[in-house]
């Protein structure tokens, strides 16, 4: 009888310990792909002539990347990640009282590196895997890289337009389980980059007729899906 109660007591101690170990958050990695639509990078008018407007508008493009996530608790995770665009272009739009046209184009690429915090309101399942809904927020740096830049038929020194700016994002993710330690993660993010400036933009503003085109808060969005592996 004593042996029976010893086994029961041992099980009572060990079972919660095993369950806690299974539920313990750990590392997860999420390679992902999606589509991003940025906001206007820079905009302004001709000096002394507010009816003439210039806008430098990146176009939507595919984006790929990966995020490494570490669980601090059942509800909160932190992560680092990076992404880059594929085949992206930028249009130079010109508008005056009689014309509204795209007068130039550049091939560009954007590289993002960032940190993030994820909040899971429903925590984790008993085996430690994530529940479906996550709320995400974070920020970092985005590198704007320019090649093959032409405006009004003239080739511009594309390297002079390269620059890095801060950016921030917020969004939601939803996980669809496909295995004990794997899920498809669907996500959507609102993204804002801040204060673009470069030597190329300064030179553009100084040419005749002078303009006052300035970097602005570029608000866009990204949607995509990834394969989340790990806890």
C-alpha cells in the first residue's frame, strides 16, 4: 500500500513539472513571403509655383524574409527579423494644371532589419505551441537602394539616392497548425517609414527650376504568409 501511495505522490509532483516543461516557450523561426505596398517616399512643389507637384512613389512588389522569435512567457515573445523586396520600381510623378504623368522611373530595392514584440492574448497550448492570434509591433531600419534612375529622359546618378531611414510597424498574425511544432502564419502589417533624405534629393531640389521636394512619412502595408517552426 505504501508503494502505491508513493507512486501516486511521485506522479502528482512529476506530472505538473512535465506539463510546465512542455508548455515552456522557446524559439520559433518563420521564413515568409508576401506583397508590400509602400507609401509616397518624397513629395513637394516647385519653388514659387505651388501648382507644380513632384512625387516619388515606390510601387508594390513581392517581399521575402524571415523572423526569429523567442518566447518570454506564454503571452509575450520578442523577435528579430529582416526582409527585402524583389523587382521593385519607383515612379516619379509630375503634376501641373495641365499635366498629370509619370515622368521618370527607377529600379529600387528595400532591405529591412527590425525588432518586434508579439502578444498572444490566448497564450499557448499545453504542449507549448502557439495559439492562433498574435498582435505584433516593432521597428528598425530600412535601406533604400536605387539603380537605373531616369527622369525626363535624363540618367540620374542612382547611388546618390541611396539612404537609410527608420520605420515602424504594427499588425496581426494568425497561425493555422499543420503539425506538432509547425503552423502556417498569415500576417498583415501597417508600415510607416520616416524622414527620407539623400544627396540625390538635395541635388534634385537645387536644379533649375528649384523644388522643395522632401521626404515624408510613407505609410503602406504588407501582407503575407510564413511557415512557423518551433515553439
